[in-house]
DNA sequence: TAGCAGCGCCAC
DNA sequence: AAACGTGGCGCTGCTA
């Protein structure tokens, strides 16, 4: 049955839904919001669908109207759908009604882009509406129970959330265009479906292999612990019951420092870097213990808890606009930080009858540096398809390319990667295991060869200090809050951040474009994205479509890269495997 | 008991 | 004195 008020129209039956569909069909844009009984589309149930268009707001009770197909045409195309945190609504509509919202405008992402990476206090709808409209929005109803009989107040709040999206869109759209953020906002909005579907697809963990690895690593960890403890004097007054006495906690840096002191070794801290310089077997044993303990605690003992009971897969969350550089962040769990060793990655497998297509950009950050600096040495090396590290080594050390030694190439590689992070001579010296003077000379020689790179990095750092903001090739904005009255340490840190931003940020631009293109290329295949690790994409697909999927993923990624890189070619490496390894 | 800072380390 | 950019997260040890 239907109810009318001035504010909204409650829809509980198919006739009302058809009327709503007609209203949407004629609209240019629709404010859209949902209410659900929880956060996960795999566990919670969608309760309300609110649609604001053409001066009307429809509130659909999805418990009553179970079939939303009359709305499909308007939701999967046609008018612009304006949402706040679109990934949430997109996931529910896809998982529970098979509807893929398009096209999208996300007011949360818009607000985050406008802030240029300086995370505002909150990006809730009420906060954003409060900031950009002269209205206050009360969201007390948000925390209420959406599974029972709904109060008039709840329905009104729900309707208001959808309605307010329209004026908010108008304002944010205007600001995005004015700030030159139109192109990057279209990348972000376009990537929402790819990211939502990647989360829904999830990743399969071979639990048997994982448990076996856990046993092996635990045994190694226990051995390392025994060796480590044997270096230190036994605590006095050990109780007769073995193991109950006060024991050294190997996970406590504080206690470890004390233990080292007790054998005459004074440590400033217990970091890996520090421990590597300590000439005592206890330092080696501690490093080994730490590594194994990290792998047990962070991965082996916790990941099974993330396997969803309904899907048997791990559904991580990807955060689209949390990182100032534009990269994705990932949590619950962070599947972007799984150890790279084969013994770990081989536990992440394709489902029955499927394979994984693993594709990554080859040296994308260095290609971006070549592009933005325009350095002829860099650009030409990439154009000729040469091994850039070898070329760098040859020029730095003044030897023919064929005579470059392993050590020389490795040093060049470390400089190549390090300078994108604003690395200095001291830290380079430490990594190369040489003295600071030699490191400084290497850097000087490097910049003598690649003068445009040096000039670009300096100019970028200075521009950040002067203008307080930088942009990537897509126009993504990053503001640098305070640039005056900085200590020299703060100034140095800001300069390094600044030098890195256009590189890392443009890489993120390309990755998000690639997400859009890959998602769209795979639409008519039995294939889907399951992970994205900055410049690497993992797709799971039916075995017999592997070749086709691999070729489409590659061309989508190349197209994304070439959209932003004009002077330098883009290369992608693709592998097909049942396991996540190349 | 929950929340948080500091330390330390995994990824790119 | 400074030290390599972006994150998430486990553990300790403290506080409210």
C-alpha cells in the first residue's frame, strides 16, 4: 500500500514501483540511498531504497517489494545516480538484486578530492552536507534498527538523505569543475563498480596449505625463540613449575633491549636496521624470530578468520580515497601486504575450473618519472626497450652496457628506485653497504647523466613549498598544509613527499583507469578482478577463457597507461597460473 | 575493558 | 643531526 506525505512517497507494492520507474525515466539525475540491516552485503539485508528525482522522493520498502526489476532500466543506465559512498549501495544492489548502478556520482569521493588529500574531520553525509550546503542534516536515525517496523521519523530521515544528494551534487560538481578536478573525479566515479565487484568476488585461500605452512613456520619460530633465549641469562627464582616463572617476552622491544644490556650490548632501539649492525648471534636470532613471529601473527594465525562462511572466500575492503596520493588502501585484511614469498602466495588460488591472470606494470613509476621530467636519457632508454638499470649503471660507471657487473646494476637499480622517494646519500650508503662519500659521488654522477630528472625533482619540491599544492597527470590535487615556518627536518620531509607525489599519484591514476578498463573488458567473460596491489592486478577466470582474459587485461592496462603517458611506452607483464605467483 | 601511542614490519 | 615515499596491522604497555 502507499502513503503520501509532502516529503516522500512510501512504496510497498509493484504499482508504486512502476510509477517511480516512470518518474526516474524522465529525470536527468537521481539521488539514491539505501538503508540496510548491517554493513556487509553478504550478511545484512537491504531494507529501504530511496530515490529522489524530479521534485519527488520515493522510499521503497524492500522487505515488501522484493522485486526491483521495474527499476532496472533507470538504474543501469539513463539518469545520473548521485550517491554518498556509492560502493556501499552499489554492492547491495548488485549482490541482492543483480542491479549494476550506472552512471555514478559519489558525493563522498567528490568531497575527498576537493580536500586534496588533507583528510577532513569526517566524510559522513551529514558532515559533507553541512560543509557544502547551508543545511544541517541530523543522522540520529542512522544507527537505528532497520529490520523491524519503521517509524515515521526513520522514513523521513531516509527520504531526506536521498533528497539532499541533489543540491549537494550541484554544488560539488560546480566546485570540481572550477578546481580542475573534473577528469580525476570521473576516474574515481568510474572505478567504483570495479572496486565494489572486486570486494564481492573475494579471494580464495587454500586453507589446507595455509595450515600446513602455519605448522612449519611455528616450528621454525619456536626454534628461533629457543636459540634467542639461550643467549640471555635465565631469570632468577624460576618457579618449580616450568614455564610459569617470569620470562623474557621476546615480542617486547623494551624487554629485548634490557636483555641485550644484560649481556653487555647497548642498543638505541631494536629495529632491523640497528640489529644488522650488531655483531652477536643474538641479533641474528632475534631478526629471524621477528620475521617468523610477524608471519604467524599477522597472516598465518589470522587469515582463516577472514574467510567468509557463505562464500568460503576472503572479502577485503578497498578504501578508494583514503590515501593522499590516490592509491587504494586495503583493510580487513590488507591483501596488498601479503608476503611475496612463493610459500605464501601459492596459498591464494583460483576456484575449481578457474585460473588466475596476474598482470603487472613493468617499472611504471620510473616510466612516469621519465614522462614528467622529460629526461632524454630516461625516455630514450624506455623507447628502445632497454634495461634501464643497466643503462643507468653503464653511464654512471662509465663502462659499456655489456660490461656492467651485477653489483653495478644493483647499485643503479637502488638509486633509480630511491630517488623517486627523495632518498639521500646517507640512506643510500647504508643500503649499498658503502660509505657516505661514495654514495654521494654515485648520486652526483647519476644526476650529471640525468640532469632533467634532478631539475624536475628540485622544481617539484620548490613548487610544493611555494604553492602548497601539486597535481598528478590526471589533475589529482594534493595540498601540503603548512609550508612556512617549518624546521629543516619538516622541510626535508615535505620535499621528499612532494618529489614522490606526482610519481606515486600518477601511478594511482593509471591503476584506477586500469580498474575501469579491465572491469569493462571482462564484462562478457566468466572473469573478474579479485585483487589490486597498486600496479598489479589479479583476475580470476574460467580456465578456457584464460588466454582471452589475459589479452584483454593486458590491452586494458596498456590503454590506461597510454592515456596519461605520451612520450614513454607502457609495458605489462602477464602470467596465468592456478596460484597467485608468476 | 577499551582505546591509544610507540615500535616494528609486511606490501608497493 | 638526520635518516626513504604511501599505507595496514600485531604486539606491548600505558591510561581512562
